[in-house]
C-alpha cells in the first residue's frame, strides 16, 4: 500500500509540473515567442530531407523534390525577414534563429539542403524556378534538353513494356527496342559532350542505370559493334604492317650509314704517311694547323654517322602524326622513337670513340 501511495504521489507531482511548465513556461523561456517560427522552419526542412532521403538511391532529388524544395526556400525567406516578432529581450526572431547563438542547427540544416543536396545535384541544369517570395507564388519549368531526354526515355520504356507484355525473352527487347535505345543514347551523348550544356544528376543517373540494364542485365549489344570490330581489326593489321616497314627502313638506314662510316675510317687508317721537310713537320704551328684541318675534314666525313638519330627517326615520327588518333599505337611509336635515338646515339659514340687523328711521322 505504501508503494502504491508513493507512486501515485510521484505521478501527481509530474502532472502538476507539466501543467506549471505549460502555464508559466514563457516566464523563463527567453526565446519562447520565436518557437513558432522555429517549428515551421524545422517542419519544412524535415520534409525536404525526407524527400531527399527517399530518392537518394539512385539520387533523383531534382525531379522528385521540387515542391518540397520550393516550400523550404519560401519558409526560409519568410523566417529571415521576420522583424515583427521578437524574443523577451527584444531580439528579432530571425536573429535568434540564425545568429544569436554559437551554433545554429537551423542554419546548418538550411545550408546542407541548399548547397550539399540541391546545388551539388546540379538541379539548375534540368529546371528553372521562378521565385516570387513576396506573393508566395513560386513556379518552375523544365529545360528543353531535359524534356527531350524524358521523351526519348519514355519511348524506350514504352517499347520495353510492350515487348515484356507478350514475351519474357530479353533478346526480343534487344531486337525491337534497339532504335529507341540508340536514339536515347545519341541525344544524351550530344548534350553530355557539349561544353556549354550540362545535365543534372537525375538525368545522368537515369542514363547510367539504363545503360547498365541494357548491356549487363539484358546482354544487349550496340548495333554498330560488328562494324567497329571490323574497323579495329583493319586498323590493327595496317598499323602492324606499317610498324614493320618503319622498323625495317630504320635498321637498314642505320646499318648502311654505320658501314659507310667504318669504311671511311678503314680507308683513312691505310693512308700513306705524310712526306715533306722535317723542319715543317717539327713546327708546332704547322702541327696544330694540320691537325685542325684533318679533324675538320674527317669530322665532315663522320657527320653522317650521327644522322640516323634525326633523319631515321622521321619515319616513326611521321607515322605517329598520321595515325595519332589510334590510341593503342601511340605507346608503340613513342617506344620506336626512343629506340631510334638511343641506338643511333650509341653508334655515334662508338664511331667517335674509334676515330683517331692521323699520326705524324718524323
């Protein structure tokens, strides 16, 4: 009995405390007059966040949460301009909500909705909102590119729905709806690659999911793939033959020029010793002049040995310029050019190191 009486007394005291708080709470609540605006803003924020969470996988906020976003921005506008209602110390409620305290949850949530959700989704690329905060009559309309994409998308989906209504074979979808898919992808790619036009995240996500289900789930192929494969095979054969010809001429030219340089050195080493007056041969000025002229003349003969590093490389460089659009041969041509430079640099060093000036016989 004592326990029941004690519990009853606690319950009555709790109810009395609630009544006192409800009746006299405004007496010690500094910001009580602003709670109405706080709750209204929180309600609009909650609706927008709930909508964004519901359409987060895949992200499609721009096309599904427009009304919630416009209502949130209208409430935010009215809250920031509220000057008539103040807290107990005379501070405007707009200042109380956004800047009176060290941390404002309302401001953080509003910034998250505006910048993290709406702007990062690039919603302005898909629709345009006509704001009229004064009258509260806010309207919107979609961009022409978004409308055209939606039209092509609905045509493709209608085709898929018609096929699946009488057949469960996915190959029927690939055959009958190929044209609609190509038209959809063609338009999307034109907008996607245009530098001055962009799509919102809703459209990009929708197209990515459409491509995934078309290729990975239904195993449908593009109608241009057989032609592309034949074209790639032809280019591969052409590039292989071209590389072989370039390599052949490169090594042939290097071999011929190296043999010519060695022949000149051999002929030079077999020359007869010079004859003349001993006094002239022993002259230091004559020795210097003779050695200079000999070096100059034979340097001119040895010059062709260094040419392959530049002239023989014209073939792969020229070929690289011709078919530079073929991505998978760029690395091969770069390797050939590097090999050309290294090979001929090595030959030039060997010929240069093997050359000796003519001997002076006393």
